[in-house]
C-alpha cells in the first residue's frame, strides 16, 4: 500500500486482547501528539463465537479434529484482523493522514511451545495469533509494525521517545482529553503505542 506524501503522517497503536483490540490513531510529533480516534476493533467474528478463543475449544477434542478446528478458526481471525486494519486505514485517509507505522501492546511474548500447562499454552497461542495477524496485515501493506509488553510499555515507550516514564504516562493520559468516552488502561496503552510508532524509533 503506497503512502501518500501529501497526507499528514500518523500511526496506529493497539492494545491487543482476546478476539478484539483497542485501537488508536495518532498524528503530530513526539512533543505534540494528537489523538484522531480511539475505538475497539474486532479480531474475531461474532458470528463464530469460538473464534474469540480458537485454541481453547480444541483442548477437549481429538488431535486431528483439534487441528482442523484451529486451522479454520485461524482463517476467521486473519480475515477479521484484515478487515479491521483496512477500515482503520480508510478512516486515517478520511482524516487526511497516511499511516506510516503501527505498534502493538501485548500481554506476553512467551513462546507457547515452552509452556507445559495446556490451558496456559492455549492462552499463549491465542495471544500469539491475535498479534501476528495484525503484524501480517501491516506487513503486506509495507507498514512497519512492532510489539512490546504491557508490563514494560511505558518504560519502553519512554526510551523510544526520549522521554521519562512520568512524561510518557502524562502524555498518554492527556491524549484522552479529546476522546469522547472512557479513557482506561486499554485506551491509554493503544494511544501510547501509536505515539511511539509515529516517531520512527526502534522499540
């Protein structure tokens, strides 16, 4: 997807959850970011309820059936993520912006195969899936996308932005002043991720 040099640069940030994500679109600069939108987006299909936790349903099934089920549900998740990203990019264009980067805040980056408990491994596989389908949607459009952990999100962003952790928290909180709705941890982290991705520094 070609970026339009005539449009203002912007970035998308996500707090990735199970089957959905909070997404934020931010433009501006490191010193003066501006929130353009913040809303939840689907990473699953409400018409296919099990797509919200595609690996959990496989736990009680024979191996062959489990593999077929997760393969089908992975496609559902990938399509939902693709549709959500496409819609967000269209909204950015409508707002006069071109998205030049994206960042994801996730709960874990653990390798699922290293986890021995089946239930915990299913959670890890789902987290990995919801993250990677978003990364792939941006990669196919030539838009850089990175992921970082929730527990160190503010410290990571502070280093990338050349700010203190306190400054990063203050700006993330202040970005909600223009938002018509709640401004909880998910919204703040999505905006923080977008603000960080906008400024083209390595996380």
